[in-house]
C-alpha cells in the first residue's frame, strides 16, 4: 500500500484507521473521505474529501486525483439499523461495495472491506465457528456481508483485483462511538460506568459474542493488506477474534475496578434475536496460519485501558 483512500473515514473504525495508517505510510499518503463533512475536524491533519460512496463519478475523481492504489471501503449500515430499514441497508452496503470493486478494477487498486460475525447465521456451528462452514444469515446486514465476501472473491478470481477482508467481531473503542450495531453495548457499558455508574444492557446475560479492542483491529487491517499473497489460501473473509464474553462478564470486569457500578437488563428484542443468530466464538486459526494474526488485548487489559482513556476525557470535561 502506498496511496490509501479510506471511504467512510468518519466512522468508528475509520476515525482511528486514518491516523494509524498515516503513522505507518506517511501523512500525505492517506486520504480520508466521508459523506459527512463535519467529521473532517476530528480526523486531524489529513487530506479530506466529501464523498457519497454511491456517487461513482466523484469516487473516480478522488481515486484519480490522489493516484490511489488501495481502498478501505468502510461504508456500512450496521446490523440493528439494517433490520429497521432492510432496503436502505442493501442499497448502501452493496452499492458502496460494488462501486469500490469496479473502481478498483479500473484503476488497479487493492480493496479491503470488513465483513463481520454477522455473516454467520443460526445454522452455522455456534462454538469454535469454522472458517469455512454453513453461512445462512437471517439479517439483511449478514446477507450483505456474505454477498460482499462472495463478490469480492469473484472480483479477485475473474479480474485479479486484490481483495482481502476479515470477519470482524464487535469492535470496542474510545474515539468514535459505533452506531446501530448489536455489539455496541460492549462499548457503551464503559461510558455508562464512568458517566453514570450505571448501565442498561440491551442483551441478556449469557449472550456470548466475539469482541476485539480497536488496536488489534487496526493491526489486522494492516497485517492482512501487507500479507504475502502467495500465503493466502483464503481472501474474503478471514475469521478474526480476540475474546468472547457475555454481558455479566464485562460487567464484573468493570465492577472490579468501579465497585459502585450497577447494571440492569432491558432487552432489545431486535438485538437479542440478531445476537442469538451469531457465533459464541469463532475459530480464527486460518488467519493465524496464513498471515500471522495474533491479537494482543484481552478483556482485563482492554478494560484497564478503556476506563483510563474514557476517565481522562471525563475529567477533562470532554464528556459530561
Ligand atoms: C454489529 O454489531 O452490527 C457490528 C458487527 C459485529 O458487525 N458491530
């Protein structure tokens, strides 16, 4: 990767991937694009372009202007939002991907598009979910993800486009809040603990899901895109995980550090039914073998860091 475009740069992953890639590849070799011009001010010193990823002509102009060779397509409506508006989710998720793949084909770019644990469904094995297994998701988000994986492989096989991706679990972070996901509770619980010493959890006790701290997710993006293509038996997409827990475990981990923290459950039926259809934990051995995936953060170390960073923001008055 030499000249990188991040589309959907203002979101949870993009807002941290931009500075991460700038550190590795140089400030001037990363371009951030997002439909929302307001996010430019949070992204620091980076070339920023307003882009609706469905606007092919403008997308092409930006790729040509910056001589882009690698695209991170982070545009997505997440799982819970998707269930509230399936037609819109399909339109945005699939059109952004199709545009990215077509432009990559024309301008010889590599493409990274995150897939998700949402690509699995109720008939996939729930424990140690294999890399290659039954994938019959029952959410529109998951259907977009499986289609996206297949389309990305198709563009590689048919046109030689260098497409690569990972099935991300819930990503936990402290810069930009996620929005509309089923796993968002695992981010929001830290803010609840610091701001209100209380959290209302939308998923029931016992709902295990794969999770990952943002620094590991950023490493996964770079490691996979830099991996020797000769070693990749898979491309779209690799199972990757760092930890699996259920709500009462993350609560207990935070409570050890904030003893007066309390939790109550108020179940969101849409999120519950989505989470029930997803794996408890995935087998990510193919990612480990094919490109050296090796996450560094676990629930304990992540909790220390999350509480420290969010606590500092709270003390500084950035959070109320
Ligand atoms: C969601 O919950 O929708 C996302 C995901 C796991 O893909 N965070």
